[in-house]
């Protein structure tokens, strides 16, 4: 794998608010490495641009730091969830590439 790629599994969860956003939390060890290696690339709200692949679907987005857990959060678009038949509580395998 490239130095800027990470592969991991995580559970899909629903933000407890009215917006209905679905997220996956990036594991703590991966989040720490991303912060260490690419933290200087952060943009607004501490976001870092990424390319994500789940199943056969790839898209560009950003990950965001969660100050409570000190992990990054990856939002899952509704279109991606629909294409890949992903629901809250599912475990997904993610290939995440930091866009350098």
C-alpha cells in the first residue's frame, strides 16, 4: 500500500440529530497516524481531503476530527450507501487515501 493509504473496517453509525448523517469512525491508531503524517494539510474545521473506496464505489470527500474521541470521522453520502446497500450498524471495509 502507498504511504498515504489506509485500509480498515468500521461500523456505520447515525448522527443523533435531525440531519440524519451517517458516519464511520476511523480507528484510533489510524487517526493518530493520519494526524501525525498529514495534520499540516488540514483545512476548515480541521478537515483533510481524502479519496474513499467502499466496495466498487469511490468518491472524494474530507474527514473531520472528533474532539471527544480524538478520531477522524468519515461522512457517508446517501448515494454511496444506496449503491453499496449500507445501513446503520453495518461493518464496512474502507480504503482511504489522503489526497496529497
